[in-house]
C-alpha cells in the first residue's frame, strides 16, 4: 500500500476569490502529513491563525495523487521531458 501524503501550504493571494499568490517567495509551507486528518488539523490551525487576513489562504495538496505507483511512468514525470 502506498503512503497518502498531504502538503499544507498557503500565503497571501492577489485576489481572495482566486488561487494566485501575490509573491511565491513568501509561500508558507506548513508541512507534509501522513494522513488527510493530520493535514486538515494543520490547515485548520493556520486558517484560524490568519482569519483576519482576507487575502491569506491555505490549501491541502494530495501529494499521493501526483504519482501513480501502479504505472511505469506517471503523467507528472512526462512533464519534465
């Protein structure tokens, strides 16, 4: 069974309705977590900590979906050429 890793990250967005960061150098990487529940708890803590900043938003990325261990080459590896 493969691990189901989750990345929690966030920062200030250009538009609070969108997903483009104002400055990608300032993205806050909270961490990589072994379960969705752990990632959700970290996401929730950061979201609550920054609740007064309308332009700050945090996300959970499902890292395990980027790589399909059952396939010889996953689509993400093909992007690099």
